[in-house]
C-alpha cells in the first residue's frame, strides 16, 4: 500500500473529495473540493497560478438555479470557467453571501498551498464528469508536469477516473510514471442517463484498497473533526430524506422538460 503526506482532489466536482474523505485520505477542505472544474489541465494551471482571479465578484455569473442540491444557485467564473454549485443558497442574495464565501475560499487556498508546500509526496485524484470523454494521455501528463513545476520538491501520483458504463471492476492503464487512468462504472444520481453528479462509493473502494495518507493534524484539529462527524451522523436521517426528495424532484422535472413545460437546467456551462 502506497503512503503519502497528503491527498487532494482537482475535480471534476465534489465526488473526488468525498471519495478521499470516505477512504480516510483527506482531513481538511481545499479550494477545488466542492466546485466544478472545466478540466484537469485547467485545475493544474489554477493551482500553479496560486488561484489568482478565480473568485472575483465581477467575474461570477449566474448560470443555473441548482447544483448538487436543488436549493442552490450555480455561479460560474466567466473567465476561468470554474463553477460554484454549493456556495449560494437560492433564498439568499448573491451580495449577502459573497463576502463570507470569498473569505472561506481565501482560507482554503492558504491552507492548501501551505500544506502542499511542505509535503514530500501527494496523491492527486480527478474523477471525470460522466458526460465528458476520457482525457487524453497528453492532458494527464501535462497536468502532472504543471504541478511538478510549481512544487518541484513534491513527488506527485495522479489517479484519473473515467466512466466505462457496465464495467464491474477497475481497468487500470499506466499512462506514465506516477499517472494511472482507471476505467470504472459510476453510480449516478440521475439514473438512466449520464449525469454531472455521481455517488463516490465506486472510486472510494479503489482508493481505500491502495493508498494511505499520514494524518498530520493536531489533537485539537482531530477532536474538532470528530465532533463534526458525530453531528453529521445525527443528520443522516434528514440527509436520506433530502436525497429521496431530490430524486422525486428530478423525475418530475424531467417529465415536465420532455413536455416543454420547464426549461432544462444546467446550461452548457462547461462547454
């Protein structure tokens, strides 16, 4: 089993960080955890640029009225194409939520750059959006090269997951030194069609069986994390109801969309 100093996700969306967290490989929130990325190379370039300009207020535009949960408005940076589906609840004005959200991302960027800057080894995960084709080998090599140029003292290992519907196992391809492309089936929220949203249980199993990350948190940080996990367990039943409500809502909405009574959500905000 390979051991690393830290692990992080570069996208496409929250599935990457959730898989890492469930596998016991990630212990803090980083800037690319809960966003929509326009591609693996774009994520690597954003890291290399120290996330400059990625959350400027004047560059954020409303592109959809719901993201990973249907209560949220989705904003996208018109310049960088990064999307923010979890940060702006529908029933709050953008101007109200922006300052605290910008501060949140400032802290996450600072934490990420500090921890990666002191690491010697790092596991990087990217789970491709189900409706996207597999990234080229050249793009995977380029993404890793960009990270290595930014952090020459860190040894990176990149694991890239992409959809192969109907596959019952994992098919690994060694793309280059430290880069593995993994074909697997996805459990998708929108059953019967390729979706932007996935359940991360498939990828989590792959990661848990192969990798370990040294937990470098202080005792205080571990205690705060454990307290948060305990609170999450208390919310589990409510979360299950929310998931059921989401599935019913999506089914009804699709029927209305097919009849032309409701516009389709998620415009082509990554195209």
